[in-house]
C-alpha cells in the first residue's frame, strides 16, 4: 500500500507535490501527516526527519506507511469482531 491509497489521491497528484509543481490543500497536508504520524509542520522543515526520509528513502517510507495502515486496519477489524461476537 502506498501514500496515494492512504490519503485517497492519485499518483500524479502526489508526484506533482513531490516535484514542487503543485501545493497540497490543508486537508491533504493533515492526511499525510496523520499517516506518517508527524506534525504537519515537519513536512515543510528542511531539516526534519520526515523530509529526509521522503527525499532519501522512499521505499522505507512506503514500508512504514503500509505497516501503520495494516496495524490500524487490524485494530479496527478486531474491535468490530469483538463487537459482533459480543452481540451473540
């Protein structure tokens, strides 16, 4: 799973942001920072760890996002199953 799926935007949209051709809207900035579990300001800080990871190691970033999304999905499925089983 990649960032495009996590924030429900196209590859071209993300690519345009990465290349500086476009600037994301506030809600997109919030979604990206939520997925990355960082403060939105870190996306604009030249010295931030998040920016260096994005710039230098996109594969690592993709793996981390996938892990976090999978963990979140598993928690939600577990909660739903417990709720369903409790009702029986």
